[in-house]
């Protein structure tokens, strides 16, 4: 997947769903107040990907679907796909579905490789 392809797909997310699902202002207290679990869902059910041969296909997004992001410095970050969202040109996401393990926002234009697993 290219950074532009990811950007296009994430721009289709309904911002109201993201705001409702990703309210980290209360941190772990907020998770406890919501019944002990945080629901991560960006609204994307299928994602368009390209295989090694350049063939396009749509893959379903499951709760265990992850993306491996590699930036221009070679740093790799693995995040759950359903936790990704884009604000301006910054990519936000989480490493966990159980606790708030958000990562430092990543500038989408700094990505050189995106692997869908």
C-alpha cells in the first residue's frame, strides 16, 4: 500500500465516528467509565491493497488486522488498522485494543512503506 492510497482511504472516515471512538481526554479513567473496554473502530470495513505483483484487491478489516509502517529513517511502527485515523497530514493509531497505547502522531508523507497484515 502506498502512503497516498492509505491517505485516500483514511480521508473517507466519518469524523464523528472517530471523535466518539477516540476520546483519550480521560485516559484510563475514560475506559473504566465506559464499562472497562475501549472500542476502536474507524468505520473502514475493507481496504484496497496491492500485492507483490502489483495486483489490486480489497481485503476485509478485522479486529486483529495490523499495518506495519516504515518511515524514511527506517523506523517501523505496528498499529491496529481499525485504530488509524488521519487529521491534517498526521496519522494517529494505537498498538493495543485493551489499553490506550497511542503512538506519537506520524506524518503520513514521511512513510516509505506500508504493509497490511
